[in-house]
C-alpha cells in the first residue's frame, strides 16, 4: 500500500506522517517513509537527525545507480520505520517532480519497493504544479492534513482536484482528511459535507504535538516517558487501523474556487455575527 500525505505548508504533515508511520509499524507493518521536500526534514522525528538525501547521494556518485547501496540512502528510525529523503533541486531551478521520479527509480533499482507493506510519501505544501503532484502517480491513497481554518481547507480543495485528475490514470483514491491540532471542526464539517469527503480523524489541540517536532521525537517515543500521551497516540493508531482495512476511499469532486470561498466566508461571517449577538445579549443583561 502506498500513501501520499498532502496539506497546506506548515499544517503539520511531517509530524502527522511520522506518527502514522509508527502506528502502522506498531500494527506489524514494514514501513518506508519518503520525504519529498527540499528541506529534507520529513523523517527528522523518526531518526533524530537530517539524513542524507537521495539526490545528493546520486550527484556524489555521478548518477551511477549501480554504485548506490541501500545503506547509502535508507536509514532506520524509531519503531523500525525506514526513512528516505528525496531532497530537492536548487532554489528557483529544476523540478520537484523530477527529484521524486529519480527517488522512485533508484528505490526500484534497489528492489526497495518490494520489501515494504506500506510506503508513505510526505509531500511539501500545496499542489500548484504537476511536479508537486508527482507522488500521486505512485500512490494508492492520498491523505490530506488540514485544520479548521480557511487557508488550509482551500489548499485541501486544490489537492482534492489533483487527486481527481490523477485518478483518471490509475486507482488512486482519497482516503480522507485528517484535522490536525484543532479545538473546533465546524468548518471542516461544513466543507466535507459540501464535497462528500470522509474524515479519518480530528487530532486535539495539544502542545505536545508541536513540541514533538522540536524534540525530534514522535508522540509514540515521547509516550515512553509520559504515559499521558498514550491516549494521543491512539488517534494515530485509529488512522492506521482504517488504512490497514484498505478503505474504499473516494474520487473527490472539489468545489469551484469561488463557491468554496463563498461557502467558507459565509459560514465564518455567520458564526461571527452569532458571537457578536451573544456578546451584546450578555452586555445588555449586565446593564439591566
């Protein structure tokens, strides 16, 4: 099973990806996580350091694939999750899709794709071109990480459009949305109801999820020292359990940009009006 995790930049894709990878590993799956971001920090919380990238390794070997060994590019992280960082082209030059393609090509040369139960692509930011959408060419499922905000849902809608487009050529499906670090879900519910998308899980707004990234540890590793975090790990295990069953998923039908803008804006303004009316009622009662 191959997964591609997308979402707005800074939404917590890598933290979410790493914890899902560990959850799948703890369910007995052999997992490879592939970071697809020039920052090459997708697997940081699994390994605790920035591992060498495939593109840098290939350049050092003058692109002689036969001179690259698995141990040159595959590093084992927490709970036995294997990690790869694709790297990226120089800023302002090249194409991220090319780098992803070279990564997949090398891993196939090393027969790595055949050794894993789950391969997870952690992909940078929003989808704005075919290069960013390249991992979808190799995925069975897309997972979209979002929060309860307008910008993240707007990005999610664009990603959904990419999934629909790529599903024309192979059996790609959207497994669902994951709400990350949010105390509310009303906008998420409003959006998914309008476009008929499943929600895999809503992760609570707790600081430990953000701190885990800074510490270079997954929530599972942190829970070894703090038993209170075990209940948080259960959210990721729930996502893993849903994925293991190979859900039917959906071919999403994204909302047109203007309609989405109107939908979310109207909803936000209505909520703001309700809040203001409640404040006025409270002030009125205090005056009386």
